[in-house]
């Protein structure tokens, strides 16, 4: 009977990463909109705020994408080092510790010593790994997605200032949209983590509001 291989399902970003990027983008946008003095805001002040919010999130989106690539490169490099160490060692106990350390703890705890030995044998019999860690097209797409998420999360928050000429009303609508998106990100995070989605949504709103207040108080 032919051996079946389990193929890893590839996604651009996992739900936790997506929720985190949306939260980051929203907080950055809110630090601009909430710092606007609606009592004195004219067209020039609103325009300056819009340019600042969009430009800042675009820049931070690009930076966050670069950090994502650096993290993935470091992760792959660490994996290569672990693989080489497993292939080079003759100590079964050391190899087992290396393999267990590279796996999620909940998975490693379920594997028997015999199963660890099977993994070790498969790794030692595998083709020679590349000399250095490299990034591929998938990582480039994911980094672009990170930058896009941070930037696009700004649009719903600043759009009311484009469509509504009353700055005070626009700010209320903008804040309402931002709180709704913060709740959605927390709710989705709760769904994928096995937590109570409604509770995590409310916590996300509270944490986001607190971080925005702190950023504004510190002049951010």
C-alpha cells in the first residue's frame, strides 16, 4: 500500500496574524483621528490628518512587511540549524530533544520514543538541506499582504472625514467604525482560539481604546 504524505495547508497569514495586523493598523489610524480637535478643525486640518494617517500606515505597513520577512528568514534558519544538528549527532537522546524542541509542546508530549526515533531516521535519510535559509514567493506575497492589511485598515476609519463635512459627526462615525472593526478582529480571534468570541471582542475594543489613549497622551 503506497505511503500517504500529509501536505501542509498553506495560508497567506494565519487568523492570529491577520487580526494582529488589523489591530495595529486601526490603533495607528485612531491616534490621528482622535487627536483632531473637532472644535477648531477646518478643511486644512482635516486634510492634514488624512494625509498623516494614510502616509503613516502606508510606511508602517511596509516596515511591518519587512519585519515579517526577517522573522520568517530567522525561523527558517533556525529550522535548518536544528535539522543539521539532528543529522550530525549520534546521540539518540540529544536528537530526540532537538526534534521535540522543534515541535509544538502539545504535539511533542504525545509522541512516543519510538515515533521520535522514526522521525530522526527520516530526517537523517532525507536529501541534503540547502546551505542557507532562503525566502520564496509565498513569503513575498505574505509580506505584501501584511503591508496591505495595515494600510487598508486605515480606509474605513478616515473615510467618514471624506464623506461627512461636519468634523464632529465624522469623528463619531469614524470612532464607531473603528470600535466595530476592533470588536470583529477580537471576535474572529476568539473563534480560532477556542475562546468566547463575544468576550474577546469586547476585550479587544477595551485594549485598543486604552492603547490609543496612551499613544495620544504620550504624544504619539
